[in-house]
């Protein structure tokens, strides 16, 4: 089959990163593609379709009801709207203006996540709590619309304990399980959650732009009223009949035709194939790792940094520029290691990946230390201009310097936080992270210094509990910057 992306000059790749959205999510099951093709040949009323799908999802999962949305983030948005408005059209028309409505969402502080922006888009304010005592106090407030938490996080505040507090007060509990493996009976609603959201384009291997919202029938139906094709805030998050039938086919296959043991054995075999190749390089060792939080094992490849002068991110970049392109995961990469996730590998690809990593490590240069030069003085206050795509942003940094080590503060338009960096000769680099709600805004400045002026390029991105790693930290692109000492 011809690669369709090559027709427009875009190169596809072998995916060793799992199911990340930025890498295209997952490859759909054959049953999903067939269901979508069949659905594309007929017309159907969307309300009638979702009623039928909701009933079928309830039968398959054990939840009271279900709906399909345009991704797990859309599920969070629709679920929040349901808890705020209860499906009242007059209230939905006013969103995101929540004046006069229940407009607070309670979240454990340690459970904040990057995607809670989808919750806030409805117009609510997130109230953080640190323990069950604080949760108990906050839930007495009249403005509380719901409790939300990340499925992979519970710690000392278990779901059951939160439900026991919220249910008597009539406060629904929403769980974000987007990145988790789907099971039946659905575990979170079985444990008392009112709503739970899953991604359809990850481990379910359904259409990438889909998500499942499962839970109490009245809340799910109120969430559907908020979604397209209805004329509300959720109209922008449209889902098609083809995607709806595609994700239903994925759920049907998962619960009836999928063989978890055989799948796991296949992943292990792929990782062992890669390990056999790379272990032929002197100074390299491997370890297959399993986790209670994931059904998918990982392979860690480690090498002797005194023999192999290649970092994990440099190895990733080298393979991404090769032929065929191979995408390694940036998350967890160190100066002497990298992880391989086998979920998205196709038949025969493990052998290709193993050979290319082996060749890259065996031909890597010997380690060399960067020559340290006398650092120029960059201490003091600097006004920065960042040339963005459509406008100029003005920031300020106050730098303290001890030899080549830099500390200080970085002031953006509204945020002010610590910076850390270095200067070697006239070359400067510094980074900063600025927390905003459930995520962090990241900057990495690199450039050169000339007297009281410096200029270069800045990477801009985000970093959060659900989306860490260097790739996310430059997801908003790069821009040129110029600074003048004050």
C-alpha cells in the first residue's frame, strides 16, 4: 500500500512511543475501519443514533449509559456542562458565563492535570484541596458543581472516600481515565463514580478523534444535549456518525474478540527482538519493565556514557532523520538511556527498530566534553522582545551569575517564576516554568551575548502531570528573541 502522506511530502514513521496524540494516536482496528466505511453509506438521525449507542455501551460496560464525543477532552467539557446546567437549554445558552449557576469544580491538588482546561472552558473555577478534611469542608459550598480527578491518581484520597462525601450532598464525581486501558465492567463507575471519560484513539484502537463518556444516565444524556449537533458551546466539538460506529466496533472487539494474553506475549516478543539486537553493542544493557499502572511493558535501553557519546534525545533525533523514520519516546530519555513502548509496533518493525538502534549506538562518537570558555557577564535586568507569529511579547529577566551558572527570575505578561541556565563564553541558555492551573508554561531560551544585547531562539511549550517531556515543552513552536540590558 502506498503511504498517502508521502503524496504531500510528509514522512510517516515507525512508532515506538505508544499512543500519543501528537504522533497520530493509534492505528485503527480492521473492524473499526470496516464499521466506519459501512456507516458512511447511510444517513441517520444523530439523536436516535446516540440513544442506540448509549444503550449498547451500557450493556457492554455495565455503566448506566454512554455517549461518544470528539475525544476525551470533549467528554470532560460535556460532562462539566451537564453538572453545571443539568441539560437546561437556557443555562446552556449562557455558557461560558456561569453567573448564578453552580460554578466550582473541586479537585485534589495532586490530581490536577493538563487537560483540565477542557473543564474550565465551560466557565467554572477549579478549587484545589489537599486532603479529605479540606474536601469535606469545600463540598458544603453551594457553588460546587462536581468533583473531578485523574484516574491514575488516588493516594490518600481514594475514589470511594471522595464518593462517600460527595454523594450525600448530590455532587457528581467525574474521573478522567483517558489514557487507561478499557475494562468491563467499567471499574470507576463500579466503584461509585458518576461519570468517567476514556480516549477512543489510544488503547481502544478506535478513531483518533473519539472519546467515551460513561456513567449515570441522566448526566450522560444532559452531556449529549450539550454536544453537537445541538447549538450550544459544545457545537464546536462535532462527532460524525462514522466515528461513533467506529468506536462502538472497537469496544465490541475489545470485550469479545481481543486476546490480552496473546497481545502481551506479542509485545514481550517485540521487546526481546529489539533487546537482542542492541545487546550486541559493547556497553549496552536492556531491561523489560512492567508496571501495575499499565498493561503494556516497556524496554529500557541503557548504555555506558564513557564509551558512547550519544544522549537519548540525540539518538531519537538521529533515528527520526533516518530511513525509515523511527520515532522514539522523548519522555524518560536521559543522557545514557531511552525507553521503547511496543503498543504501536506493526509486524516486522521490531527487527527494523532493533537493527537501527544497534547501528546508531555502535557507530556513535566517543564522548567529548564541551570546552568551557570564560563566560561573559550577563547579570542584571534585561527587557526581552519575543517575535511571535502575529505579535510581539515583552518579558523581563533578572539574572544573577556565579561563574557560568545563572539563576534569577523570568517575568512574563502575568507570571513570574525562577529561571536557571548557563553561559559559556558568549553563548547563553536558560529555562523557566510557570504554573497556570493544571499545567506549566515552559520557555527555553538559547542565544548569544554581545555587550548589553543578546538574541537567539526560544522554544515555547507546556509541561504537566499528564503531558511531560521535551516534545511538549516546545509544542507551541519557536520564535526569535532579542534582549537589552537595562
